[in-house]
């Protein structure tokens, strides 16, 4: 099995180094990852500047672009073959609820999924890389089990996985979850630059609004590994009927 591994924290981040080491027990793994931190870049592609690929001493290739750039370049020419699985992470911090809309970690995996390849985004719940080796081992175990159960094949799927920062023996089982919801983000932070201009810093993501049973927030708070299958069709299927009537009135 061949795995393409990327992330959004950059190719030197401890999360991708640990995950690369662990996944090598299971598959051939090639890394193509951003040169710098690209958190919250979602699926952004760089269209207005050239991209360069360099190789680090450990064999990791890094790109002066976004997570989606890395996977896109890898799959459209750089690798020269089609990987069986695209893996992203392990991210420095949770990607739960609406985080998944902004997440570069999810973006890298989603780019693989868009190309028809099964893909998994892994994140640790807390920032700071606590119990990273356990998370990497858990991730590799999951991939190994998926291989054994022949889940990795021609049909694409996209999984979002959050792993609590716990030792392996304290991690509870995998729980299939829906995405929770966060509150609206915290206030923007303003400062005055040395030149007297107001600078705006995007505020924190806010606490969980829906952390009820069945959500990723709920499961990980109890020590479970949360797994959420994601899709990319944003159509509001439930309300298509309502909008069909409303749209008819608008065009009358
Ligand atoms: Mn990140």
C-alpha cells in the first residue's frame, strides 16, 4: 500500500514526523507538505504565484503553498503514481464541528477525496503535542485495520478523526460521531502598529455550542477517538422543497 502524507502545520511539525514514522509500519509513505504553517487554509489553491518543491534531508518534500496545493501537485504529476490513501496530520489541535470548514488538515485530505482517493484527516484534541506517540500509533493501527478489512479500495471516502491527548492504554474506543457546533468566534483583537495603524487579529474559535451526545466534542471529552465521515456536497437537501417554492415566487 502507498500513502501520500501531508498536513497543514508544515513539514517540520512534530505531528507529521510522528505519523510518518508510525505509518511506515503499515505502508510506503511519501510526504508532500507545506513549508510553513498553513492552518485554517481550508482547500485554498495558489493560482497567482509559482510553487516550488524542495526535498529535506529526511526525504520529506515541502512546497511553498497550501495543504491542498501539496496534495494537488502530488496527485497531478509529482508522485507519478496514484496512492491508495491520502493521510493528513497529525494536526496540532482539534478539528471538530465547524473547524472542519476552515481546517487545512481537512483540506489536504479533502483534496485527495476530490481526486477519488480514500482520505483521512487526523488531529490531536489539545495543542502542544502531548501524548503524540500514542496518537500516531493509534492512527497507524486504524489504517492497518482498514487495510485488513479491505476498506481501502477504489471507492473514495473522507474521514475526520480527533484523538484525545491520552496514553495509548487510556484512549477509549473509536466512536462514530456527527460534527458538533461551536459558538460564534471570539471578538477580533485590535492593536496599534508602530506606524499608528489599527491591526486586526482574528480571534479564537470559541467554545462548543453543540457538544451533545453523538458529537465529536462529546466523544473526545470522554476519551474516545472520534471518527466522522465527511461529504463535500453542501446542498441543503432537506430544504430543497422549501426553496423550490420560494425561488418560484422570486422569479415570478
Ligand atoms: Mn494546523
